[in-house]
C-alpha cells in the first residue's frame, strides 16, 4: 500500500489495477485502482475506551464523479466519526421487538372490533405460543414455512391461513418499528385465496312458508335479515332503543366499517318491528331479538338447521341481488348494505345524510320480496294477525 501526495494529475496517471494509494495530506484517504475503475475510500480504526473495536473502510465515490478536494472533505468528516468511536458502516440497531410486543403495538394502532382483537390474541396465544416471545428479526422464511406446514397438518388449511395472516400483519407492524427487519418472511408463503362463496338462488315463493314455520321472533328476524341485508353482528345486536318508529329508521351500531348506520325501513318492515316491540315489551329485555336462553340475552345463532333457509351472510348476497332486480342503482344498494363506495370520492359520501334518499330503494327491495307472496301482505298489528296472514 503506497503513500502518495495525491493530486488530480497523479490520480489520472495511476494505472488501473495498481491497487491502493494512500494520501499523505488527509489521514485515511486512499485511491483504490480496480481493474476498470478508480474510487476514493477512507479507512480507519474504531476505538472505544482505548480498545480497538474494528477496522472499517468506507467507499466515498468514483474518481470520475468527484474531485480530490471534495473527496478530502468527505474523508475528514468520516474520519471524525471513526475517531470518536462511531462505526459509519454499522446498520441501525435491532430493537428486538417480539411477536407479543408487535401484537400489542398492532392492536394499539387503530380501533379494531372486539371480535377482531380477540382473534389476533387467540392466534398468538394458542397457535404461536412457542414463538410469541421470540424476536421478530429472528424469524426466517424456513421457520415460518415450518410453522405453516405444521398448522396445516394439525389444524387444517383454514386455521393455518388465518394464523399466517395474523403473523403477516404483526411482522408488518414490527417492520415499521424496527428498520433492521427488511422483509416479511410470511410473504414467501403462498397463502390460498378464500374460495368465492357459492350461493344458490333464493326461491321467494318457497321461502315465505319456510319462515312461517319458525317461532315469531326467529321468523321476523329472518325476514328482517333479507329486507335489510345487514351483517349478522349488526342486526343481532340491535337494541329496542335503536328503533326509531317515528322516523322509520333501524340503527345499526355494530358496523364492520366502523361508526353506525341508519337504515330506512320499508313500510312492511316497520310494521313488523313495531309489532315485535309491542309483543316483547312484557319481557323487559333491552334487545330487539330477545332470547332468555342465550348468555348475551339476544339471539346469537340465527342460522336454522333447515337447508331451506339461508345463513345470515347468504341473506346479504340475496339482498344485493334483489336490489339489482328491483332496479336499485349500484351506489344506493351498496350504501343500504353498509358498504363504503370505492374511489376517493366514495370517502365524501355520508350515508347517514341520505336516509330519505335511500328509503325508496329500501322500499323497492321490500316490494320485490312481498310480490312473491300468494296473497297481499297488509301491515300486521300483532303476532296473531301475522300468523293468520
């Protein structure tokens, strides 16, 4: 390693492939002549408390890109760091954040539904218990793949998919907090996309008598699920106080998209709910769909054993389809189902301000459903009148 009083002319004359040439004027500065290029670099010893830690070399730039004066200036700044005990080549410090800590951070970033939060916690505590105190940075692709394959064998594909999605979300959160985590190992796994739900067409003429065979509360609940298309958690957790008969509005406080929704009831559904409230008033139960046998106080499982009646989510499919059949525009039918409209402009649409605009469209769905009955369906006054209808 030769020492030379470097000048621009001497650097130009250095032969390619001639090795390293140190500068006499600036400590640590050198020109490295590679086979095809020449580069400026600086080299020095990192010392802490009088102890030699390591020797580091930092590339400055190619000779044809910067001049000698700038190279010397940069070299002095880098050597100042090295002499103060700082290693300029060291990457950021690893935070050591664990899966459990990432879970806490993830759930604290925004308000999740309680069911969602519980799902995250259950997956970590039950399926990832062996790893929850491990540093996220220590998890590699091979180990994550082993976790996935083990879950598939023991608990099935659905569970394995759910746990991997949880783990992927937690590692993404950890990556935002620890810059040493450069990639998410879960992304190397091909997680199957959920199969599209297959829903058979609804024969309304057969559906009406099938609902008549249920108890009055469950009968009215099934009809309300079709006429609103509401999500299961939204409609089951409606309280009596959430019904505004004067305005003809059903209030859903438990929405997947957050906030609450004001659903404009059709005339027939309003009459059903009014009769329901009057009939159940002696029960002194706060829920619209009371169930004394349920720990929650309300109906918790609306799906019937009979294959003739749809599940709660299938009712959403049927409602969406019937909205189109009734001539309801796309945007209005989406808002009635509690969905957000796509695009930037969709964020400016506030469905709670459009209750009366949406009411005729809710009525159009109701009229379509009622048309399938063999006889007229006047608004019932009580359960006995409805049973006789």
